[in-house]
C-alpha cells in the first residue's frame, strides 16, 4: 500500500506544480503595443531555475527511489505470511511458470485460464494441501492432456512451488 500512496502523491504534486506554472503564466500579463513588460531580475530567474531543478530532482529521482525501496521483496508474502527459503524460491518459480494461468493473491497473479488457487487450495485441510498441489503439478489436469500439462516443474522445484502455494493460498 505504501508504494501506491507515494505514487499517488507524486502524481498529485506533479499536477499541482504544472497547474501553478500555468496559472502564473496566465497572470503574468502580456505585451502591449510592442512594449516588453518588466520581467524578473536575473536573481529571480536563477531562484526559479533552482526551485524547478529541486522539484524535478524530488519528483524524478527521490519518489521513484522511495517506491522501489518500499516494494523490495521481503520474506513475507502479502497477508503477512512468513516464508521459508524454499517457499520464497517457490514464489519465484510460481511467478515464472504458473502465474499466467492461475490466480493467487499472494503472488499478485490474476490468471484466467486455470483455477483460482486461493479458492481451490485455500479451503483444503492444511495437511492435504501439499500432496494435492504436487499431484496437480505432476499429473497435470485431464491426465496431462488438459489445459495444464503434466510436469511443468519437477523435483525440488515442484516441492517448493507446492510449499509456497500451500502456505499462502486463501490468505
């Protein structure tokens, strides 16, 4: 949520600054009969340039840096679930191989082809989740001839994906 708030504030501040510049330009007056109106002094122009430079620096460098720092991967999945190293690896593999088809909130996956794992797995008895998930990974669906082919991941990768999904599904 924190990166979204910073991003929203950055957009609001940007539009306010642009709006104020437009208003200032509109009220600055125009030329009359070819006369050039008295403008700001060199010192005033330099102060405006420094102010604009600072705003550009803040909006163009500092805000994205804060968003990136706040969005860094952590050992917690969304919902506050603590992940082991194997589950963290499972999250990475899930993102590469499974997220395009399946929905899983903790992985920010919104696939539409496969079932929503938050609903399908999240309602199972916790002891039955990992074998159920491993079976689906190993056999696929419709004996591997359905939309999910058999063996998309295997070995320890399959174990890690199953552990990750079982830990976060429905949270």
